[in-house]
């Protein structure tokens, strides 16, 4: 739940609001007296009709009293109409006040939740407040009318009905605060789950593409467990609602019937006893039921909504995925990335894909990860990104354990399959930033990674983007510029340039290598990427090697064999010699054939399909893939 005012603050504001409208309250109470008269006649008139009319052999008198009861109903109906008008005069100013607060905050603080607060939460607050006023007012004046009626019929009746009613009200009052707190916890948990599912469901393809199913399932499971615990706690306390109703509304009926001989023996008339039963069954029990359910449920909902609408300004601590480095300060005396004895296997009996790997990267390092297809390069990037958890050893990113929220805020992973969503190009590029990115910064990032030709062809940063109309290489450029604009100091490129030609790939990699404060890890599919890197990590099962390109060529037969197997790339062609798809189960793709997904987040065509040279350089239309 959003931070906000304490309950005491809301209570103080509420009392001030009511004091300023005391005339409306007086008018509301005056018209409610007519309903009190109706309640009084509900039991008193039938009692007199029986005692002085029908039981006394004077049916005419009995009919007159019943007529008086009917007139009381009409008077009560007239009062109810006036009551609604008075309630409107009390509720609408509250709505106007809340709208002013929401609009003021939205304009002054650029609050993204202002529209929701204006269109939905304000209306919820108004309707709920009106319901609570009606329920509370109705119970108070009904109870007064019934008490006066019982005392008028016979004080002994009040002695029988009053104590259990008072006990039921006392029990309800004692449980109101804890019950409201648990109702609020349930509402918050329910909304958190709804928000979580609202984020997860549209991104199922992304989740599958990034092999993050277990992580997302665990997070969603925690939300479900939180709501389940809140629901169980609320259910246990809600049993007390039944106890309040039974004690205050139903026990008086039993007592009146059980004590009937004793009451009749002490001068209570038959009509008075029937009138008392009418008071309890027709007035007190319905009013008590409305009060218990109204305050117990609607009151909590109103409290939650009011806290959100009148909260004090709070800094946004959530941000976008991957956050900002300012949110998670990194110690200056620790490496950018360290792996200590890291192992990972896809099952207890499976051969480890990563086996006791030790690796330390200083800040600003440029590492190329190479190896044959399926050896575990993408698995390694997924471990570093926190999408997978190692089965042994530990990983730290700028001193923060991986996986953890702090570590996730310090890295950005660009998988082989680049994702673009509907919206403007600026919205796509600024997706990893909490606030809108200035246009000058967008243009600088586009120039750095080589996106400028596409940006100009689309019509600039504010142009709408159709993901299905972009080729795979164009989507990769958008993803590269998006990562470049993020604040993450560790950049993981997992085959992120496989659909770019060698010159475009070199430009993008050099842009990240020259980006201030950036540590770059590239899963390479061309020899040129390894040559550009400061260090090269060869993944070859138990023969893992680490060093510069020249050192590995000299000392590692496996690396020499891999370099010899890399196909020489002629100018103007984009031919990765290694298969694009790693069968180590961390391919960042949900499946093939997603390009026509009606403009939602999409992947390109079949996995492993290399982009033809026309991707960016043949001058063809942007809406076709080679």
C-alpha cells in the first residue's frame, strides 16, 4: 500500500470536515427524528392495537392504531427522502475536497496514479462514506426509537432486551479495530496480487523468453500466500460478527420468548410483548446487522482509499526494472562482478553446465564469453543476472548477493531476442528509466549504438512503433539503446547483436565499452568480439580458460580450435559461424512465429534464423524481414 497518513491523521481531518458542516449534521439529525418516530410506532402501535383494540373486543380501536402505524411509515418515508438530500450535502463536499487533493498532487508532483485516484478511488470514497453515514445514522436513531418504545410499553421489556443488545454492541466495538485492520490487510494483499498478475500475465512471453518462470512463480506464490493468510485471519475475526449479531439481535428474541411467562405474571400485557418482539425483529436486528457489516467491511475500504488519496508526497522507491544506481549504492572497493566456486546443473543427476567457476571482473572491464554451442554461455549470463540460482558457490554484483533486488538494480541483460512494445520509440527507449528521458539524451544514445538511421526513418523519438513491422536487427538496436540509457553499471549482452552486421555490432559494443562506469560482458558469436574484449572466458566444461585473446590463442588448444572454426566474415555480410541458439535451456525466446502478435511484445521469426544483410543497409521497407 502506498505510504500515507496515519489513522489518527485521517480521524483529525474527518472531525475537522464534520465540524465545518455542523449545520448539515443538524439538518440530517432533524429529518432522522421522523425515522425515529416510525421506529417507535413499529412496536407501540401494534401493542396498543392488541391491548386496547382486538383483545379488548374493540376492533375499531385496533384498526385506528394500525392506521397510526401506517401513517408512521409514510412519515418515515418522507423523512428518508429528506435524509438522502442531507447526506448528499455532506458527501459531495467530501468528493470535491478529494478531487482537489488528487488534482493538486497530480499537477504538482506529476503523480502517475492521479487519474486512477480521480476516476475510481474518489468515487469509491464518496459512495462508501455515504453508505457509512446512512448505516450509522440509521442504527443510532432506530435504537433510540426502539428504546423509547420498549420503555413506554413496560420498563421490564427494556430490562430483558437492553443487556444483550448492549453486550453485542460492546463486543462489536472491542473487535472493530482489529477486524478493520485485518480487512485492510486483506484488501491490500488482494490488490497486490491483482497488480502482480496484471504485470505477469501480459508478459508471459517475456518471462518464458528470459527463463524466469521459476522466479516469477515464486514471487507470485508469495503474493498468493500473503492473501491466503490475510483471508484466514479475516475469516477468524469475522466469526465475531456472527457472535455480535447473535448476542445483540437474536438473543433478545430468545429471552423475550423464554421470559414471557415471567413477564406476563408481572403485568406485562400480551400486546406489549408482541410489540417488543416487533421492535427486535423489525428494527433492532436489521439495524444491527447493517451496522456490523457496514462498519466492518466498508469502513476498512474507506480507510484504505482515504489513506491513498490524502497521503503525503513520498519518494518513488519502486522505479522501473533495473532501477538506478543511485537507489543501490555500490561500495567502491569491491569488484563489479565476482563468482566464487559457482556451479549449476539443471537437475540433481545432470552434468553441471557450470562447474566450480571462479571469476572476478574489476569495474570497467570488458569480457567476452565464448564456447561451443550448448556449453552454457547463456546459462552463465542468466546466473549473473539472477534469473537462475547457482546450485553451488556464490555470485556478487558490486558486493551485493545475486539474486537480490539490489543486484538486479545494478545490471541489465539484453537477450538474443530483442523485445519492443507498442507505444512511441521514446517510451521503448526509456523503459528502464523511472522518469521520462530528455530528447537530447535519447538522440545521443541512438547515435552511440547506431540507432539514428532507424530513428529518423520512423519519424523521430515521438513516432509510434509497431513491433511487428520491425526486423530482428532493428529490434536489437532498440534494445541496445534502451540498455544504454539505463543506469545499470553491468551490461550483459547475450547474443544481443547476432542480427547486426559486423560494423554495426562493433559500434554497439564499443559504445558500451566507452560508456562511463560500465562493465561489459558479451556472449560472443564472432572472433572480432573476442578480439575487442579486455579478457576472454572460454567455457569448455572442465577445461574453462581465462585470459586475453592473445594469451588464449597461445596457451589453449580448445580456444585455438574454436577460433579456427569461426567463419571469416566478408564485408557487408552478417553470418555468425556458431549456431545462434544455445541448447542449454536459457534461450531468451518464447517460441517461433510471434512476429504477427498484433503489436504486442514480440519475438522475431524462428530461432537461429540469421538476419540477411538487408536488415539495416539495403534501404528496404522497415516492415519486412529478410
